[in-house]
C-alpha cells in the first residue's frame, strides 16, 4: 500500500458502498448429453448450467495504515481488500468489492469518494478502454439525492490532473455489518466481454484511493488510503467434446473438439471412429476451474 498525504478532514463525510452479498460459487453442471451416429460423423448435443465465481482477491492492503487511526478505520477510510467476481454465470455483470476495515453507521454521505481506476484489454492505447469507477455514500444534486451513488467515469488529462465525466450509473449497496462496498458493473459499462483482461490503471499513481470530494468527479492529491491490485480475467463459457473407447477414465479423454454454445445448449460433431464401443464426452467450463463433464455410450457399427 502506498499512502499519499494525511488529511485533516476526518470530520468530513465518507462514502461507502456495498452491493448484495456474494453467494458461494455454484458448480457448473452438464445436465444432458446425447450422441447420434450418422454417416461418417457423430452428432453431439446437450445442455449445461453454468455456475458462478467466488470473489477473486486482487490485493490485500492490510488494516491500520490510513491517517486518523481507529476513528478513520471505523468510518471506512481504511480498506483491506479489493475483489472482483461474476456472481451469476447467466448474467453479464461483474461485482467489484471494496473490503473495508470498518464502516460505522454505513458511511458518512457526500464528502468522501472511493475511486477505482481500471483498464480493459490493455487500455485505450491497445484498443481496449479505460474507466474510473467512483462511488459515494450519497450524492446531492439539483434534482435528486442519490443514496448510494456509483458510476463509471471517462477521464481525460487536463491541467493539474484529469477531468472526469460521468458515463454509466451503477448499482451499489453499503453494508455496515460486513464493512464492504460492492458495486454491480455490467460488461457494457466498461467495454468488457467473456475472457476480457481487467488491470489496474495508474492514472494517478495508485489506481484505488479513498479521499475527500464534493462532486465525486475530480482527481485528488490528499488521500486517506491507496493501493494497486493484480489483474483479473473475466470468466468465459466454453464447451468441448471428446471420444474414447468405452471404459476410458476422464483423465484419458482428449477434449479436442470445440462445441458451439447457444444459451444453455451446446452442440458439435465428432469424426466417426472404427467399429466398436465408445464413450462420447462433453466438458463445460465457466472460467478455467469451474468445470463439469458427462459421458454417454455409443456403438459404432
């Protein structure tokens, strides 16, 4: 962790955000599988329920490093972890979680913002995109008071730092009980897709920071707490097929044929082997580790 300067604003408002609690990861399941021998090929079809993903810890910053001691920690000025997950494999949303060291009263409105800068697929210079995700416990405006407030921002260089413009409003929930801020971020809000790489964007030295703000739109130099973080890969849905002599264990099967996925269904074609008894296999994965397999017996004449 890297702290910028202390700030004598402990009495100002604080922002904390938290979305609904993340459920434990559910496993992917291959629910049905059928194989039909026809001519020189074996047609394969099946159905799959893709699971979800537990939060992936990107950094552990520890507690007790923010100016202000226990009072600052209790108010939410000290963060411990940053995490990202996809809690529903059937929905194109990511959950950005800020794990705080404390959050008395659910956060103080308006005066403090949480800023998380990211780049997707290498950032704009590599054909990707750059975003600032900002949140406040509440944000007043001429027409309404948003409680809580969160949005993606487009930030461009300007005199003395960056000028940031609100792009897409996000859903956020503050949770005093767990001292967390969770922000639901649709893929479309950050130009992401399955398999996309999300990295820290160090536009202001440290991509994550907690600091004072009247508007939630400016880049600041007086900060309570900061950190960087590791990269995150958005889970991709995949399905592959294989065939092996009857009785071959899964470890001996080569899943070398890619299946086409459409919603909860998948299909593909395997070359017909010599006459004999075989098992046709399907493997479906959400990401790299949440995988399931299923086999069905076929007779090749």
